[in-house]
C-alpha cells in the first residue's frame, strides 16, 4: 500500500482534488478539498496519473467540515463532497464551470452565475444502489463495487429514505428507488428480479425481467403546475424543486433573448418537461430516443399540440425553429447534436448540461458554429456531490449583433 503526503492545488471536473507527486505525475484525490495537505493512499496507478483516497489530513482546507452523514465514515460512495462546507461546494461549482468554459470552450470571461439555492439534503427523489449479503439496501463503496449497507440517507427525500431503511431486496444486483415527492407515489425497480422483495405498503415494485417482457410501471410527480407520468424506464430530474429551478432558468434565457420565438424544439425531451412548460403557447417538437419517455411525454402533454418524435438525435431530420432547448445525457450534444441545433437555424439555444467537461466541448462547438455564449447559470441539483448542473444560453451571431446594436 503506497501512502503519500500531497498538497492539493484545485478540484477536477468530477469532484476529486488534484495534486502532483514530486515526479510531476498528477494524482486525483477523493475526499480532499482544494489547498490542503493530505495523506493519500494510492488505489489506482497509471503511467500518466494516479488515483488515491485521503487517509489523513495534515493541513486542512478552511472549506473542510465533518461530513454530516455517518455513512461517509463507513466508506459509502454516494456523496463525494460531504467533507466540504455547503458554501464551498457552491463556490467550487461556479469556479469549475467558468474554467471549462474558458479552457475547453475558448470563451474569454464567460458570465457564470449561481441560480436559486436548493437544499443539499432530503431532496433527491431517485436513488440507485445494490444490496448487502443480507438483502438490505446498500450503496457502493468509494472506487469499488463492494456494498456499504445504509439505514439512512441524508440527501434522499424522506419517502425514499423509508424504503432505504426498511426495504428488503434479497439478492438483487441493482435497486432503484423513485418517488413522486408531491404525489406520494413510489416505485422500486429491482434487477434482475423482484421476487420476495419487501417494501412499505403502497410502493409499486417491478423487476427488470418484467419490464423486459413489456410490463409497464410508473409513478407521477407534480412540477410547475402539471402532473407528470414517469415510467420505470424514463428519465426524470433529481427532485421537483430541481426540475422547477431548471424550468425557471431555461425560461429566463428565453425571456431575455427570444421571448417571441414561436417554434421551439425540445431536444432530448424526456417526459416533456421543457415542452410542457417553456413550450406553452409555442409550436413544439420534442426529440427523444427512449420509447417509454416518448409515450409518457405524449400522455403528459395530450392536452397540447406538442409533437414528440421517437428518434436518436443523430437520425433526426431538423425543421426550422426559433428556440432549441437541449438537455442531453452526460455525454452532451457532441458534434451530431450541435449539427441538429445549427440545422434548425434557431436564434437561441439553451443548453442544459450535467457534465461540465461535455459543456466545455459543446460550448466550443457552438462557438465554431457561430453561436455566442451569453451566460451560464449553475444549479445545486446534486448537493454534497461534485456533480454539476448548468443552464447556458447561446445566441446566433447575427442575432447577437442585432441585440447589442
Ligand atoms: C438528462 S435527460 C433530460 C430529459 C428532459 N429534458 C427532462 O428534463 O426531464 C436526457 C434525455 O435524453 C435522452 N437521450 C439520450 N441520448 C439521446 C439521443 N442520442 N437522442 C435522443 N435522445 C437521447 C434520454 O433518453 C433522456 O430522456
């Protein structure tokens, strides 16, 4: 076991601190903050970099706090920033977004601001874990597949936590707990089979084997004055408060830069969140590759004229639009998504990113395609973790010139 004393110099995208060995090799350190001296056990050594875990603190960062959840000490890998004060987490997210926009996106002095502050705790309506040998819910240990059994979860909504604490899942390999915080509906998806699973009364349980045979299961959530059906296989945001914060920030860019845009494309539309909110009163096309999400979106917005196309981004044939709202998966829009945005001719693209590295790359591609970055808003959707959610606005160069003249 190699243990080194290292000085961290900053935080990397993804949440680890960055340090250098005397040889110059970079070490990504889990459990450290910026600017502190720590003892690091190396757990993964490569030629050009290594990864390690903090096993002792020599000189602490002023940002360091005692993790509020007892399971961090047990090795639970669910939250990687519990050792950092909430204010520091918020500051670091802003810094990281500004850095990627500058370094990767090539945007000089990007405007980056914090959105509405959301609580870090008791908010998350979806958690994914595994089981311990006795069938209790467990998260994975940091940098390992081993289970760490937990009887509570600080970041989970109480309706989720009750299932974490009291459920029994046999030999399940994966357990996903999803709840509608405002409807009280709860769904547990168990892989590979749900046989014998015990959960509190009223919770729907389904096995991935049943879903694979066409069985349908869903819960409902209330967000922005609408009720949303969310099927077991469909994405939904991490909390209703988070979903509303995203809608507010997306709408803020639309109101500022394209309030009269009559045609809106919702790229990677999921169950229709943006189509059904910022799309209201506009002609809307949603583009989504998940069959269950498209079915949910059509059901959720049956009272509107919104149209949903079940197709992967790269195969979609774009039509003209004034506004594109794009909320892709972690991998971002990439070249094929940017091509789709450009082909619509939209004056405004509002990009929702859940991975800053992908945001930096997409911002650079949009700039190459003639879109000017007009601001990014960072939201705390994933408190106590290094995961970052960002809403960014990009305005077509000709439109931006008109706006500033
Ligand atoms: C982060 S979710 C956002 C969903 C929705 N905008 C929301 O806020 O609830 C990303 C969505 O993109 C979809 N998706 C991922 N890759 C895609 C692709 N290549 N083409 C179309 N949709 C894709 C996923 O199925 C998922 O529903």
